[in-house]
């Protein structure tokens, strides 16, 4: 038995708008993580507790968690105020928790499983020595934006398929 995701043009517009809006905050948060974790280091290794590969774990999880909580609460508020139109009929393949934190943990774990192994494999394949701070900063900003581009549609669709309360 397959699942379908029937989306109206309205749903696509909501998903696209929220995804584009999430780009800047995800870039800023990613840059902040780089500064907190690697600030002051001139070169960053790939491996080890102070390496870029390990850093992808908390970055992926925290960005997804924060995006999920904030966007779930914001979209629910818009719905209550009548500013969020019904996105049309939606059927998702997996049920997700209604509680924003639990939903964020589920989405964060899913994106960890999807993103981190692939990203580490790609980094290991292209790695030619420790990266300077500026290169890590650019990579992590781009990485954070991509994580947001995947997480945001998941959150929007999850909220749109909730029954209004």
C-alpha cells in the first residue's frame, strides 16, 4: 500500500515561502556554531572531537530541532489567527509527534541518519588536509542552509496535516 502526498498549489506556495525564509536564520545559526566551536583556530581537522566530521552531528540535530520547534509554533499561531490557509488534503507516510520538541527530536534524528554519513563520506573523499577557518565557515553555512531546506518542508507539511485545534 503506497502513500500519496496530495498537495495543492497553496501548499507548495507555503512550503516554498517558509523554506526561502528559513535560509537566512539557518545560515546565521550555522555561522554561529562555527564561531563557537572553531573560533580562534586557524586550521580545522576533519577527524576527532574537534573536527568537522564530529561537528556535523550537533549542527544537524540542533538546526533541525530549532527549526522544527520554532516553525511548528509559528505556523500553529498563524493558523489560530486565520493567517494560514488550509494547505489541502495531505497524507504523510509516517506519523510524527504533535509536541514540537518531540517532533524536532524525530526530525533531527532522521536528518542525522540521512545527512551526516553521506556528508562525512564526501568530505573524506575530497579532504586534502586541515581546512582554514574561512573554508569551514563557508562549508558550514552552505550545509546549514541545505539542512534547513530539507527540514523546513517536513515541518510545514507536518503542521499543515494537523487537525486545527
